[in-house]
C-alpha cells in the first residue's frame, strides 16, 4: 500500500460497496435527491447551498455540481441544512 493512506476509498470502491450491500447511494455518497411535484414544486435533498436565486431561476449547489431550475414566480417554501423546497412554475431543469 505504498503511497496510499490507510482507510481511504476511491469513489469506485464506494459505489461497489453500495451495490454489494444494497446501501442507498444517496446515503453512502451524499448524492442529491430531487422530488418533483408536477411542474409546481421541487424538493432537493442533500444540497450544499444556494448559488443564485431570483423570481425566474434558482441555482442549487450539490456535491456533484449545480442544478438550475428555470421558470417563474419562484420562492423557497422550506429550508433546512439538508433540504430545500422550491415552489413556482418550473419550465426547465438543468444539471
């Protein structure tokens, strides 16, 4: 094990671990979970922060990048350290 710290795992090993032991990937890898309710509401779990927020779009930072919601009349209806709920007229979602 020359040059590698003991106890560190590569992402591929972690993914294999989740598959073998059937551990949900969002739990093990901290992946974002997006739940849409029609075109009016989005719940984002495991988010890291809000990058930008206006009436017409909102950009949410996740572990794997930014998720952008475009539309109109956006407002944040629920916010904790782990979840954010956005309401409005969702027209487009970009990753």
